[in-house]
């Protein structure tokens, strides 16, 4: 068995090159799970804009945008989006991994890492995630990280050009 080291870290603008290459290479692979994106999204300028927006949200405390690294090489993204403090203390989890590294535990390790930060550093009470009903791989990643299914949302997000249903999962901070 080949061992690999999976880590996550806060994005930087220097990640734009690597992410542009990854999103372009994974365009067809990710198409069933992603919103329809403009052509610019798949370019260096497009990814730089995505990173600037994410870093601005991070600066406001509304997002925790990380890259996933495998043996030091950028291999995807994992984010806590729509972070809300106060009475809610919640964040929405999103992640994707390069197709060549899919099914190898990379997403599972990245989600574990971001949950640790969510619960210990950010003090969140709950992290939630939604998947398309047919995205069994992503559901397994969530289940391996202690998420429980808590709902079903009809026509929840516009994915691949259509309003699609989602299975909703949550993980409550075990220290709560």
C-alpha cells in the first residue's frame, strides 16, 4: 500500500495556477456535481477571482477556504461556506478532489481536518453538507466523518443546469 500525506491549508492567491489546471482537467468529471460555470472559471484569471472572493469572505469570518494537498501538491478544495456565529454556530461544508485521487481517502482526510478546525478553532456547533442523491461516494465521505442524514431538500441547488434535490447531512460538535 502506498502511503500519502493529506493536509489542508488556507488558500492563497499563489494557488490560482494549480487550481486553474485542476478545474480545467476535471471539468467533465465534476460537471454532474457542479453548477454550470462560465468559461472564465476554468482559467488562471477565473481562479484568481474565485480565490480573491473567498479570501474576502474569510476576512469577514463568513468562510474558511482551504486547499487539499496530497504530499504537498494541491489536489482539490475543502471549504466551510456561509459560516454563522451567534446562536446558530453553523457552517456549510463543500469539497472536491482531483479525479485521479478519487476513492483513495483524500476527501475523507480533508473533511476530518476541516471539521477539527470548525469545532476547535471556530467553535462551531454544527457543520452541514448536502449531496445529490446519487452521489454515494460523497455520502460515504460524510458518513466516515460522523455525519448523519437529517433531511431531504427538493430542488435545493441548481446543479448541472437544473434544480436538483439534495440529501442533507449534519455533524454536531462532539464537545457540545
